[in-house]
């Protein structure tokens, strides 16, 4: 398959032409949520980003196997590998539930939120607890290959041996091996079991109070957090696959340790391309519950937060996320969301107007035809450049300006080729809905919008009747009152339309 797609590889620190291992097929693994609590907005941004990447790969014609895991065991508090409580176990104790009740509750909630944001489900969604035998087998293979050692029922990965033999440890995250070797974790339990402080647990002997535990050759225990992704990606995508993705906070230690484990088990880097999304900020600062600088998705929808002036629809929030490249930080502010709401509505209105347009005239091509054709080509070129949604959107909005000029009669469509207009319609349809994953909330049958639109049509008819009767005070009063309500009327050749400012 001939593709000009380039992807930034976190491992090489450079953009590379994407060439899958198997022509026409893509294997992609994305680290999913730890289901001990409601999914937070930063996670939503990551999964929306990879949803767009998945959609674009499908658009290019690839057959994609998209695997996104559910972490329901082994993820300890503070992202430690020993000496801390399991996140699910802690929530189970606090809520007086079984750990799997907690996992099921928040997995269902996660799926519901992904549907709200209109993300496509992965092809495979494996759970860590459903793959304990594969993880035990991988631990044994790592031991057999000389990169793992058992101590008092726990098994640790020998990072120093791996670093000295491969030169790989620290390459993904950019950390120098000297710094990693100098790090001390004396505050952690079982530190004396490790040969070196940088070694990490791949199997953990369960304390008596630990709720989740399985039999293994070493102890009654549970797998380390990093191990599950190595085992499950290998099971469903092979020892090497095309793309491994996740949030930037997972580069170290999670993804760095994944690379080590896969080398330890099969002497290969699991993914040829590593992709990482950046963080979501709130009012210019990192989100933090303890500082009161946080907002949950539901609060964004309802407006029930001191950080925003009103609620915003899921598609406005998704559109807002599209406006920043996935590798850049995204700053969520009330002002930015208001601007996104206006931009989203303008885009959807232009799409609706474009689909109704037909050509008249002699059909002679003009310079305008070439400009529109260049815009169409440019949108795809921007997406081929590491999925650059903000630049692709900027070009679409250039087209929006043309569409509105045609609609309002400020610019003639004469000289625009039939094939070019058809291609522009296809471009908007494909990119807005199939690739960007947006929904036209007005056209989708929103009852609230239908009611409002019906009332507005009545008001517009009343204003037109007043103008026909030359009752200018009544006509002006209708216009001015609507303006105070942030509703703008636009008179055009095809009648009067209304928009929310």
C-alpha cells in the first residue's frame, strides 16, 4: 500500500515513514485504563487521540487490529512495583466490594464514557486478570533467559544486566542509565530483596491481607503492572508489532519496563513505533484534586464546576481536543471551550450548507477551482504528517469561509468544477464524521434542538410578516431581543437562518 503517512516515533525521537510489518495490515496496542475509579478527562483525551489515529488508518485502507487493555490487577498505589496497596484492592476495601465488582463497575463506566465521546471500540479488549497464565509463562521465560531472579517468592527483573547487555534501558524515556542506576528507592518495602534499586517486580508475593492472588511456581501472588501489557500484546499481536501507544506519563517506568520485559522474553522490541499523547491542563496548570484544579467529564457536560460558566456537549469537547496536536499539551479553559463551541457550530452549519449546493453556469474552470482542489489535497497532507488535526482543521475552516461566501452570495461558484465540488462534499463528510469522529448534534435528532429550531422558525416567520407589513419597530424588536439572547439572524438569498453566537 502506497502511503505518505509519517509518524513521530518516541523511540527514535523522529518522524518516520510508516511501513507496517505486514503490507496492508496494522497491529496497534494502546494502554487502557486502570478501572478502580471513574475515567478522568486526561485519559479521555488520550483515547480520543488514538481513536482518531485508528480511524485514519482505517481510512487509508489498512486492516487494523486495535488492542486496548483493561488493567484490573497489579497496578499499585503511586505506580510502585512493590510495597504498596493495589489500586483496585484499596477501592474494594473502601467500598466494601469484591475487587471484580469494582473492576466491572468502572469498566462499564469507562465504556459508557467512550460511547459518549463517540470513540470506536477496539478489536480486542483483554483484561489482565484473564491472562494470568500468559503472564506466569512470560515470567518463567525471562528467568530462563537470565534476566529475572526470584527472592522470597517475588520475581524481579535484572535491569543492570539488561542495560549492560542491550544498551536499551532508558532509550525510550530518554533517561540516562547512570541516573537510573543512581536512583534510590529506600522508602519501598522489600528493597533488600532486590539486587539493585532500579530492578522492578514482575511477580509479587501477596501479603496476607492482599485480596487478589494466584498460584505460581514462586508464590501465591500477582503479576507486576508492567508485565500484563507485554504478555497481552505478545498474545494478540505477536512478539513484534507496528504501533504501541499511550499517555506520555507512561513512558517511564511503564513502557520502559515493557521494552525490557519483551527483550528479556524474546530478545526484541515489541513495537516498531512508540506513540505518546501529551497531558491535559486546566487553566494552565496540571490537574490536581488536592489543589482543587480538576474537572471530571460529567462536570463538563452539566456545567457543575467552578472552572466553567456552563455545560458543553461531548462533541464540542471532542472538537476542542482536535484543535491541538496529540503530542502537545492541551489547556482547558472556559474561554477556549466557548470558542470551540462556536467553531464546532460554524463547521456543522457550513457542512449542512455545502451538501445542499449545486452548480449553475457554463462550467468553465477558474482559479477558484484550483484553490479548492489544493485545500482538499492539503487536508489529507496534514493528516499524513503525524495526524496533524489542528492544521487539517485550519484548512477545513478556509473552506468554510468559501462555503459561507457562496451561500451568502458574496462570491460566485462560477468556475468551480462539478468534480471539485463533489470532492469537497466528500472531504467534509469523511473527515468530520468518519475520521474526526464528530456527530452533528443538531441533525442527529436532538429533541432540545428540534424544539428550539421550531420556535426559531416561528419567530423568523413573525419577523418576516412584520417586515412585509413594514412594521419596522416590531421587526427590530425581534432582532434586538434575539441578539440579547446571543442568537444571530442571517438574511440570505435562500431565506433567513439563525445561529447561536
